[in-house]
């Protein structure tokens, strides 16, 4: 009988390393990794041409796409036919993930973040004296849409008067007295502008397709009557109210949808049409968003209140799925 003699592993390892070294550089056959210089040259030329073709194809496609796009107006705005609402103070997402307003009136540290946010927000209105970007004499009326812009033309904006914000325009914004102010504004959509109601009785925030308004908003007629105001068809109006009966009692001390304890600045709680349309950041770089300041002067302490704010225009309808037409947030004063 014959038996195989085992080979030491060190010999096997040396042979494996030697074979691998030969694969990397074979001086006898003049190859590198199994290929001759001619083979490598052909491969490099092929891939150079291939990737150059892909780069050229991408550049051509990008050039065509950019060539047909308007730098001033998005090509598709089908999901932005009506603007949403938002409020200030709304803390940046890096500081808070909610839009809650919670503070203690006797503790300045608890509301400093809100007053600081409002102060920072108002700084955008400080440059409105620049006549290169702002029209000094604006008259409210029917929306004027200008189509005659040439390349590079700048659309001048109407300046917003922060003096109309009353006690909500500076200082502690009412937070030190437990009478907080918020700013309600309509989000920007290029070339969008509000449309007034021909019949104020239709100004309820309720669309024809809805059995009831999602926002539960009061009729605009009731909102204006609280302060004895009259309807201006060339203004978009704002109202804020408690979501439920309990919320309304805790917000204003009464269960009515509208209350004299909720103050608006400007006093008619309207946004004139003269600020619209918005032509985009490239065409209108210094556009400032008009706001309505709302102050809650009779808030019940220690109760969380769901507050809802609604914008009234014929082309703004309540849409719960898209959060269009109204905005809700929790308010609590300890």
C-alpha cells in the first residue's frame, strides 16, 4: 500500500502567492493581470469613448430640458392652484417639530423664542424704502397683471406698512400680558392672486362639493360685523377662532365663532389685492408677504386650545387633504 505524503501548508501558501504574482505581472508572456498592453489599450479606448458618449448624451438632454423651461415660472403648478396658510411665530424645524404656542406669561424665558421669532420675521420689511424694488405709491383695487416683462426686468412690490400692526408690531407682542399676537399669512404661489366675492353671503369657506366646511369657519359677514366693518371686494380677509365650542369659550370667554376679544391689525383684518400677484423670486426678489396680525386678549389660563385661522377669497376653498384654506395650531398659556 502507498500513502500520500501531506504537503506542508507553507509550501502551498508560497505557491499560491507566486501564482498570484505571476498573474499580476507575467514577464515571460508580457502580460499584466492576464492582458497584454494591446488588450489594455483597446479596453481603455472603448470605455473612454463609451463614457464620453454617455456624458454627451446627458449634457444634451440637460441642455434641451433647460432650454424649454422658463426660469421665471415653473412649468407645472397643478398641485399649487390655491395657497396654504401659515402663521408666525413658527419656530424653525431645528428648534421645534410642532407649531404649538405654549408659554407662561410671567416667565419671559418661556416666550422669548416666540418674540425673537416675530422680531426676526419683521426684519424683512426694513428695506422697503428701496425704490428699485418697491413702488412707493400703491393704490388698492382690481388686481393688475403685467405681462410685458423683458428679460432681466424686476417687478416692483408694494411696501407693507408694519405700523398697521398696532401692539403686534414690536416689543413683547402681548406675550408678557398673556395676550399673544400671531401673524397669519398666505403662502406664495407664482402668478396667483385672490379673487373677491361678488356675493358676500357665499364667503363661508365652504365649497359646493362639501356638505360642510372642513375648517368650520364662520361666515365672513359675521366676522366683519363684529367690528362694524364693511366688505371690500378687493381684499382677502382673515379670521381666527376656536375649533370647538370648548375651544371658543377658552379662547374668547364665549362660545360664538366670532368675538370682539380677538383683535385684528389692520383693524379690518383684510389684505389688499395690490400686493398680488407674486411674480417669483427671480422676477420679484424683494417681495414681502403681507400679513394680518391677530391678538387673543381673553385666553383662559391652563387650557390647551385648538385655534384655527381661515383665509377668505373666492378661489380659496377648504381642503383638508392638502391643508389649503385654513391653518390650525394648539395654544396654551400657563
